[in-house]
C-alpha cells in the first residue's frame, strides 16, 4: 500500500522533530555537567599549611606574588625525584638573579621518613631556592588531593618500602592558580624563559 505524499512528509517531519528534541534534551542535561567537569579538571592547587626544611610554617599565601613550581616526591626516591629536582635546579640557575622572583616547592609524599631535618639534608644537593615541605600525614594527603596527586606506599621484599607517586611538575602563577604541567624535557634556558614570562 502506498503512503500518500503529504502523510509521508508529516511522518518524516515528526520524526526529525523528535530527533531534534532528543538532542536538545541531551544537551540541556549534559551541558552543565560537561562544564562542571571541565572546571573541576582545571581546579588544581589550593590552600595548605606545611613546614619547610628549616622548621618554618609555610602556607599557600606565603608563596603567592611570584610564579612557582610544585613537585611531589620523597627523599628515598631512587631516580625520578633527584632527576627532576636537578632539572628544576638548572632552570633556577638559568634564571640568574630572577630566581629570587620565582619559587619551587618539593612536597613530600613520605612524611614517615621525610621530616624537616631529612629534607634539609636532601635539598642541600640542589638549588637553594628549592623549599622542601612536610607535615602531618593528613595535611599532606589534603594538599596532594588539591593537586590531584596520586601516591601509595609500596612494600619491598627486604621489609622496607618505596612510594609510587605522580611525577608532574606543576606551574602555578603569581596568584597560586594552576597554569599547566611544566615541561622539563628541553634545554633549561627555554624552561627558564617560560617561567620568566609569569613574573
């Protein structure tokens, strides 16, 4: 049986309208959630109150006013941490006098072993502008959460342990807002020039 032309047009029109309404509904439902997810992903960093390698209390307010780098690690780290801190030290060295206008934080994920004294000893091998931060396990866990940092204690066969952790260097602006992961896979001069742009 043949469907009259006018009726076919009505059926197709109704179908098209239904599809459009369906997509519009999905956009209304998903739109705000999508925006919230994007905003949530970009929300990195936040308030903290920790202790540096000299036993001095340091808060997020203390580091504002200059761009700063943030790296989470631990002093017993065999490779990634010392390599990263060496690279950060090279960037600071290439800044010359401008290094005083920037900051760099090394926040431990191993408060059990990394007290102020051990951080001071460890950081003596790197640029003096680097500040090591430690604190109570709960305070450090809160800061790690603010920076979306994963870390976990991993037992070793000899009864000791190591730490598995996120190994990103975060670039923060003068207001303490996250800019982007900081690229150290280039000449330190180039990294220094990028950091200088935020001063």
